[in-house]
């Protein structure tokens, strides 16, 4: 595949990722009625999609009545979104409520307990397409020019790990993890702690983890993943 063709494929995948992200955020209440969406430029950088692709995705959501666009003010979730999605019920036990009640420190403690346990299933069940998705997440994270975009593809890689287990329990847990990561406190800590040197280190660790998983080397992959998570924890909070 040529670089030009690959670039088009990446942008198309970015548009699909953006559409899924907006749909999920609106459905789970993370983007309530009246919520202002990031700018087209921010969405373009975060999802590695062209500005035209972003506009098409937003145009589709506007046609569905899910968002409104005000010239000079921005793009907002429609006030009628609750009527368009009547099946959704507000619940104190929903993902949004859990995210608000979960601190970054609690999230890292849970990740250290849960994510290494996925390795055995990934080694056993991961397919070629699973590894292609991991590679794509790594490439996009490394190409990201903004911290927000890097953080998105970092989360997407760990989500890809969960998908590679082919186990719905782990998939739901990692989906919840990414809801928590969307909260402002996590983003603030990541921006403060993510130096260029640390980002380079994380990128090297990601590649090493995926290589061990592809080799079906369970012990090495688990050790590398635990090392990576502990290093993130230390960098975020200044302790092991």
C-alpha cells in the first residue's frame, strides 16, 4: 500500500472513530444537552481525520438532530437529544457517575489489577486483525502532535488489548476506564506529567508490549505491561 493510500485509509478510520466517540459520549451522557463540542481543528488533530471528514461527521449528526451549530459560537449537543434517545435513562450507577466518583489514583490501582490479567487471553485468542488495530493505535499515538490526541490513542491501544481478549467483561471494563480518562482531572495530571522523554518511553513500551503479545510470550508481555502501568502511576503521582 502506498503512503498516499495509507494516509487516506487512516483518515477514513479517524472519521469512523470520531463518529463512534461522539455517539458514545452523547448516549452515555458524558456530552449532555447543551454541551459544547471541541472545535473542528481539535477533533481533526485528535482523531487524525481531515477537516472535511470532521465536517461530514458533524453534518451527519446535525441531520439526525443530535447537534446544533451556531456560527461564531461553536457546535453543541441538541437540547432535544433526550427525546431522540428515549431509551437512555439517567442512573447514579451509570458510567458517567462512576467516572465522576473515580479518582485518577483509584483508576491506576484498578488498571494494575485488571489489565495484566488480560494478557493470557490475548496470547490465546488474538487474531491478525487485533494486532493490526494495535499497530494502528501505536502509529497514530506516535504521530500525534497534541497531548490530547496522544492520550486518545494511548487509551485506544489499551482498549485494543481488551478487544483482543474476545471477552466481553474485559471489553466493558476498559470502556469504563476510558470514560474515566475523559474526565478533566486525569487530563490535567497527564499534561503536567507527560514530558517528551516520558512520552518517548511510553511509545517504546507500547511497541515492546505488542511485540511480546504477537510472539505469544505471555510472561514477557505481562511483565512489560505491569512495568508500563507502574511507570505511568509513578509519573502521575510521584510514587510507586
